[in-house]
C-alpha cells in the first residue's frame, strides 16, 4: 500500500465519474489535435504550390525599381556576383535555391529582346561555398515543401506551368522563351546571333504566361562579357522557403547584404502568413476554450470527488496524512487524469483528422507523433491547474469530521 | 506517565454566546492504563479526545503526550506525531469502502518507508490477532459490523502506537459484539501494554477501564 496504489484504487472505485470528468478535456484535446493534423498537411500543400511558382525573393541593387517584381531586374543597376557567395556563406535556413542574373534589353535583328544571363545549377553547386555550407545535392533543391516528388504531385500537374531549374548551359548555347522564339522565328538547333556572337538554340522554353516568355537565356559569364560588366549581376533570385519568409528571412538577408534592396512577391508571403495565422488562431481559440472548459470540468470533478470523500480525507488526516500528502494525492489524481485525457484525446483527434482531412482539405492526413507530447502537456497542465484549488481545499478538511460529536 | 492534561479549556463561539466545551480539565494517564471517559451526551467527551489528539486546538491549558506538547505544534508535527504514536478506533469504523480488510489495515503505512512485503506482513499479523486472517481480501461491505470494527482496531495498531484513542467503539454494535470488541481492546491493553483512552456512554463498557473519568458540562466530575 502506498499513495500511488491508494489513488489508483480510488480511481477504480469511481470509474463513471472519471469518464464524465475527462469528457471535456478529451474532446478539447481531440479538437486541437484534429485541427493541427489537418493544418500541418494543408500548410505543406500551400507551401508546395507556392514553391512551384518559382523564386520568390529578389535581391536587387539599392537604386533599382521594384514596381514590377517580374521585370525589376531588366536594365537594373548591378551588384557584385560575389554576393551569391555571401548568401551561401551565411548559411541561412530557408534559402533553398539561388539564381544570379544579369538582364539587359538588346536588339536581335529588328526585335528588342530581353537577354538574361543565368548561372546553371551545375555551376552553382560546384562553387566551394556550397560545399562548405553543406547545401549540396538534395538540399539545394529542397524547399519548405516536403520533397521534390511531392512538389510535382501536389503542385502544378501541367508541366508547362512548372518553372524548372536550368541544370546546365554551355557558353555558346541559349534558351529561348516561347514568345521570343515566335518573334525571332527560331527553333531548337537554330543559330542566333546576339551582340555579334553566335549561339545555338538549345531549347525553346514552354509557354509560361510570364515575362520569361519574352526572354533569351545565355550563360551569365557570357552575358557579363557581352555587356562588358564583368563579375556583376543585376539581380539574385532566391527560392526561399515560404515559412522561412514569413518568419523573417528577408530581414536576415538584409543583414547579410545591407547595400541591396530585397523584395518578395507580397501576396505569396501574405498568403502563407494569413494561412498560418488563421490556423494558429483557430488552435489558440480552442486552447483557450480547453483551458477554461477543461479546467473548470476537472476542477468540478475534483471538487465533487473531494466533497464526496470529506469523511475519508478527514480520516486520512486523522491517522497521520499531513496536508502535503493530501495535496500530493489530489494532484497525482489530476496527473493521471491529464495523462489519460492527453492520450485518448490524441487518438480521437488523430482519427478525426484522418477521417475529416480528405473531406475538408482534400488531403490525406497521417498521424503526427510529435502531437502526443503537446497533447499530454496541455492535458496535464489543464488538469493540474483545474485541480489546484480543490486540492488546496482538500488539504484544509478538518480531521475531526469523522468523530461522533464535537 | 504517558499523558497529562493541565487546565484544559475549549470554548466555542456561538451566536447565542460562548459555549464552554471543556473547562479546566486536568488529569494524568500512566503507561498501560485503560482509561474510560464517560458522561452525558454533549458533556465534552469527544472534544477532550480530539484535543488530546491535536485534531482541534484547545483554548487554553496544556496537553503532554510522552513529553510531546500537543498545544502549539504545527500541523506537520502533529500529523507526524499521530502517525507514529496514536491509533484511532471510531464508532463508524472509518474504513475505506474500496479497500480490502488488509489494505485498510495497511493504510497508515502508505506514508511510511517500510517495504511492500513488510507492510503486508505486519497487517497480516494484526489481522491474525483479531481473528480475521481468512477475511483479509474482503471489502468492508462484505464484513459484519463486529468484523469491521476489528479491522479498524488492527489498523489502529499497525503503527505500533503508544496510545489508542477510541471514540464510542461499541456504539454501533449489539451487546454481544460490543463485549467481544471490549475484550479485544482489553487484551491489547494487557498483552501489548498499549495505553487506551476510550470514550463511551455505556456504564458496562466503562467497567473495562482501570481508570474512569467522568465529564459533566465540560468539567471533571
């Protein structure tokens, strides 16, 4: 016989009371777990869609005009190409891909074309800085979305709408946007003379409906040579993890490159922030409800239990159980309630999420193991909080309540 | 001498005026005594028992048990003192309905540092002593009133107390069972040398004591 066994035997005696006392806390935890299970999947889906839009942060010289995000780099002043290394060296979390560019308008025949020098992925990854930062391989292309495969399956199914990373680009090769190819009447394998140099059209890009359709892409270092702007770029495009952007990635980048203008696609960030905020608000509201309702419910259960057991507690006090032991008994009981409430609430919430997730968010929901810890913490916290006053009052029960006369 | 009360007073404030439950009660109890406290209903018998156990605070006077001053001791010290030195036997038995006989006997040991096996052995020996070994796994509602009181007596003995305070231990029992319980208490008093202070309104039960205290309106008669 010890305090733990005494608490357990008393629990077994009052099983029905236990169930009714736990109801509010279990339901509250289940709702929080259910919402969180769905919202985690939904946030990931939003991130996948946003990542598929392509680069979402633009590093520009201070003097550049950012009225139009998509054409801000055209004819912009320049910044050193070495800034790419600085970003990589800073090892900032959430920088998933980088693309330095030099963009200028130029005449090809009678047509004015936007010529953009880019650095293909194979050259970026070969930079020593990338190797030092450990962002090689999969990490380079990783985003806040779960995986690359998931990107494709959950994002745009139409390949034409996906903005792809250019893996390699030879010094005498060019990629021609869909509209530019039409204007210039060139196709894959044709030659194109740009600023007196011959380039072979390696590929005509699919129509995207963006300014990229009007561009011709050549190797960045070739463009720097053609425009006589060595080691300079007009912009650095960054694919930033959407969550990281909403958590202040832009500010961190500004600290790394203080003499630049760093901008992002406003609605992308605001969409992510609003989604996160809404989910967090809903969870917070339920957390407040559970603290109040669950706390009051547990407090009420404990108080009813203590009232029913006044004589028993009085007798325990009489035979030598001091106030601390009584508090300990009551709080142990609350702890057990909290553990049961947390586990049952987690299971119910997860099942509800798995059932309702496909209905509400159109996404399959899987159990999130980390939520068991949060469920337990909330449930135990609420139970202990609700049991505080009843436990204190139980300790104050006079031992002589058992005696025949006073 | 195991117990000494000196000018013990207990007053209650009531809307109709002050009620004097105990007034200048002084007496001594020697080790091994079986003291019976008698008196009419409302004479202050149980108040005296409660004050001795430190379960209510006296208004004035002194209570000494084995050199321990009950007056003014903290709740923790009093709880500790009761746990180690006092056993209680109540009229209503005060057994926990969800514990078996042996678990009820072990209850005071729940806060002791004895090992599980030691607690069990001690409780079992006491159940043997009160002839209830074969009922050790019975819940209180499965026992007769007399058996329940014997379990309560075993529980009172489990901490090897120096003093047993019994409040109308036969109040809920028929004459035959009452006699059995009183004989058991007497046996414990004589064989275990445990001092017993028993409140009773029954003159027959009072005869079991070697020392008698009679209270009348809170004063010794």
